[in-house]
C-alpha cells in the first residue's frame, strides 16, 4: 500500500446506518440515506445544511433522476422522492421483501440509465438474496442469485466491465458488461479482503478506472486496481463501520464517506463518537459524474 490519507469530518451526525452516498453535479450536493433512520438526506457542503426527508420506510440507496427528483430503493419497493416537497411516489411495488424478510439495499445506475439494486435478508439468512436490474420501462430482472448482502456496484468508463460486492464473501468481483442489453457474464474475482481488515461495502470508481471501497469494520476506504487486485491507498476514518463513498465537490476530487453507529456497544460508541458522521478526503484524482436513472419517455 503506497499512501495513507486521513479523512476529516464533513458533517457531524449520529446516523444509525448512513449509506448510499452519491453526488449531484447538477445541484452540487451529496445525497445519502440513513437506512435505519428511514430518511433521505441532501447535504450542502458549502452551507453545511443537511436537509432530511422522512420516507417512513428503510431506505437502501438513492440515485438522481432530474434536478428535483431522485429514485430510492425502499424496503418494499422503488419510489421517487421530490426534493422540493418530500413527496414519495411508488413506481414499483414488489413481493421481494416478503420472502426471508428481505429489503432492498445498495444500488447504482449503469451508463444506459438502468437501476441495479440488490437485497439482503434482515434475518441474516445467507444466499437467499439477489442483485436485480430495473430497466427504463420498470422491468425487474434478476441478474445474480444466491447473494447474502448485496452492496457496492460500479462500471468502468467504456461500460465494458461491472464491479460488484456481496459483503460477507469479502470479495470484489468483475463481470463483462453488455451495456446495450444490460447483461453480465464471465464472473472474475479481483480481490478477497482478509476478514481482519473488514468487509467490503459500498464502492465507487475514479477517472483512472480504479475502485474505492468502503470497509465495514475496517476503519476506512481502500483504493483498488481492478486489473491487478492491488490495494494502492487507504483513507483512514475515525469510525469502524464505514459504509459508502462518492466523489464530489466542484472538481469531483473530494471523496465523501458515510458511516454507521449500529451494532456498536456503548463503550465502542464512546471510543468512536463520530460514528454515523459523514467524512471527506481531498484527493489528487477525480471521480466521474453519477449516472442518472432514465424513465421511458
């Protein structure tokens, strides 16, 4: 590992399960969710304001649709949220959550504007969840089965590769990606992270095609070269449960990082009082703009 960077606090907040960070270039704001807090957040780093929308359900992730609308993965379906008035509008109800007490978790949009989102069992049952894609006509398709905790996902610049994380496996994997049809093939292991170093959670990609992976119980974010599996950098976070990361700022060269305070003892929370906060690290590499979800016209 070549360099270690220390992050600073961008927003001191006691989120239960901060997740789903994504930067709106259009609004110059960070969208993020508190899954167990059942809220969508819009954070303005310039003013320090964090606008909170109570959505009334566990909320796994968020992606932009328009300047004033986002698509969210709620525990029992997909819904848009209006960022002006907070109105929640279900666009896809599913029966997925009823089997093994599952909910939607992390997800992002591919270069063609499809939404890829996975599930997990809230009862902790392994290998019963899946990764799905939702196309522009709202057709839900299972893409990967026998998943335990579906998490980070990213695509390379030309849309030929997709990277994916099923957290308990400790593995970051790569698929060949058919961008035109939204199909994946040829699963390949990039890196298996040793358990003592934490578990891979949320993930993003930079303009050089390298991955940034949040480590649950790993106190940080690592930069991974997907072509070699080498870990090149680590960002230290003064909180153990690091959950997601997204490039933001005017030049997309600041990495915003979410964290959680769940599953921590009173002693651990006293030792790591910033758990649940949003952190930021200034980097010498930029990210890429987030893909928007595209509805059929």
